[in-house]
C-alpha cells in the first residue's frame, strides 16, 4: 500500500535563530490541507528516495497551511541539507498526510510541555490545542542560547504567552 502524497508549495520561508528555517506550506491547488492533531508530523519527500519526517508546529485549527521548523544538522545525512538548499519560497514539494505518533494525553488534568532546541516544534502545536480547549498547561522552552533559538517572537505573541517560560544557558 503506498502513501497518498500531497503537493504543496513553500509559501513563506523564514530563517530564525541560527540554522533554523521555518517553512509555511500551502496546498499547490490552493485548497485546504487535511486536518492534523497536535503532535503530528509529515513525511517530506525530498527527491532521490530521500524522505524525512518533520513535526507540524502551527496551530492545528489552521487548515490553509502547515508549518515546519527544520534545523540544519551539521551531521545531516541529506535531509536538513536538502531542505535548507532547495526549499525556498515558490518551491513545490510532495508530503505525506499528517500522522500522529506523539498525541496529547486528552485526559490529563494538567499538561507540562518541555521542548529543547528544535524539539519545541510539536510542543507549539500542542500549546495551541491546549489553549483552545481551555486546558491547564505550561510550556517550557530550553536551549543553549536565546540568539540561536527559533520561534521566540511567535511564542511571546501567542495567545498562551503567559504560560510560556524560556530557559537558556546564556
């Protein structure tokens, strides 16, 4: 059984922090994208059989776009190098439908989300979902350096900003 692929276009590309690109993807057809749950990821098909998984880091209620944050890994085996080199605004790419192997615990009385470095990406989607539900939660974002970290402006302006704490070694 083969996976159905979605054709998407890089609508927006933004470099944040050091070595992180944040990509906003929209359906090439202009239609809505399939819904996703907080914690989900997509398989990004980068050509020549190269497929990498990246967490969706946008608001799950937003169906017109998907957002990915990709760190350029110095030990890349091709995925992050290819994303950084080829996925510029206007580039078309194939992705798989969202899959969730890291779902929120829906029965939790309180959630504490902790993300380190690029590991913050699924936590952002989770925070949007928990906020929408009116759930009790806090989000902790840890990293070596504030200047090397992505998503700081977004988290500071998010509707759940009062529940976000940052922790940086510097």
